[in-house]
C-alpha cells in the first residue's frame, strides 16, 4: 500500500506509525483509568514491620509504595497479613493483629490517599474520593490457632479473606506443599478435618472469602464440597504451563468456575515459567561469591536483582520470563471457563522475580495494554482488572 498517496504528499509512514502508537498508548491508559483495578495479594506489610514507610520512595527496596500504587492505577489493594509456620499457638493471632495495626496506622497517616474497605460500597466510596480502597487478607489459617473466635475477631478487624493454609498445613487443613512432598504424618489424612469444614462454614457465615491458594488438592476438593459461597484464588497460576505444586489443574479451574469463583494470577516467575529455577540456579552458581557477599550485607532479593541488572545486564534480562507468559496463563483460563473467572493477584513484595516489564505496582497498566493487544474487549478487560473480584466479594459480603 502507498501510504504517501493515502495520506497526501507530505505525510510519511513514520508519522502514521507514530500517530497510531500514540493513539494506542492513550487508549489503553484510558481503559485502565476507567476500570476499577484490583490486586488481591501484596506482601509489603512485612517490609513495613521491618521499618520501611509506604509514604516514602521505596524504589530499589520494594515493589510497592503509595506513589507507585497511584502511578499503576491500583484502586483496590488487598494487603496480605502473613506469617510462616513458626508463628503457631500463642503467636500467630498476635502477629496477625500486629500487621493489621500497622496497616491501620498507615491509613491513619494518609487519610487523603487510603481508606479501609470491607464491602463493594466501601470500594465505590474510595474510588469516588480518589483513594486506594485498602483491604486485608490473612495468608495462613494457622494464624487463627484452631480457634473460631480468633477467626471472628480477624473478620471484625476487616479481614475479607483467609487462605486456609500457607505452605504449612494446619491441624485442620493440609497444604499443597505438604500434600505433594510426602511429609505428612502417616496417620494424617490429607484434606479438611471436621474442624476444617467448620472453619469454611464459619467463613461463609461471616461473609469472609474462602481463599484456596496454597491448599493441597484434597483440601481444595473438600472445601469446594463444603462452601456455599463462591471461592477466591488470591494468587496462583496454571498447572498446564508449569506443573508446580502451587498451580491449579484444569479440573480445579473448571470447579472454581462452576462455583462462581475467580482465580487471580500470581506474577512470580517461578510459578509462571517451568525453566525459571534452572536459569536462576545457573546465575547463582556463576556469581556465587558476589551473591553470597550481598546476602551477608543484608541485601534483599530486589536489591540483589538491581545489582545484577547494573553489573550483568544481559544475564539479568534473561532471568525473567516474558510478560507474554503471564498473559498465556490468563488466556488458558479464559479459553477453559470464560473471562468471568480470572483476575490479578500479583504477590508483589512476597516474590523474588516478576516477568519482564512488570518491575513494580507502577507497571500494572502494561497488562491492560497487552490484554487489548490480544483482542480482549474493553468490557472483558474491566472484568479481569476488577469486576470479577467485585462480583465474588458481593456474593460473599453483600453490597
């Protein structure tokens, strides 16, 4: 085609391409801005407990801070309240409350930027006031210490979901890690116990979303047979592309869709890409002394990766999978069960590596760009970015 003839004598192909790219950039940013953007999992509260302030510029230290949440157009952020298995009886519930206290303190210092939200109506109010709807999700059922009253207390403080397990099993639910590792005691049957089913029923009664990220397959199926409300997967990926114990198999994805639930995709390179660990292990071996020295200095994973980018840029660039792989995981769910059952659960600040182009929460708009480039309609993009989550939230807590 003769672009000069089409456009008139003075026009150039470069001008046409520039104009098209400029319009495209504007279009995806407009779509992103109009959508309610929800991220169902962010672990930055652990960094806050270590002394960092979300109000500060934390680039190079974390994936997240208040300025970058706004830059990324994040309207709703679920902050994860997390601990590992060392926070058991007598520790877990207290540590969960300490993290919730820290989040309330951040919101209290920034009332013009953040608002605690529990319901869809709260989210609407926060968005109307140009504030981040700030929500709480507990990652690890061990933090209720086998006590339904503790579950109720966490709900009263604003917790909207709880993963039944983290990597460690509880006395009442087995985790994906434990079910696949063969480390469960011989007398321990995988899945939910009587108490575990009571926990699920109590969560349904309270209007707290049952989060099935991290749980074992037997626990998953027991929970699906017990719940009367749509479930949440707050931060997991697809087993079809990477047979990792944390990823969902196709029959699980179909069951979640039948239940009316939604799967929020994790951004961790190791869950997305089956070859990521091989590349990372090779890099660590090739630069062992330097990496060990950085760790002794107290550098975290983000700081070590920044060091790798500065000193070994070509190698560092090859460590991370392409952004397209995250979209492939998303496409698989959509092709299998439809666009109503997928969303985003980044796991920022709880993971060590992200796909290329997703360096922090500020980069969330690139996902909108890529969704539109793959042919998703604006209506479908809005579902993926947040409307699917809002539907499931409404089904659990009401309006």
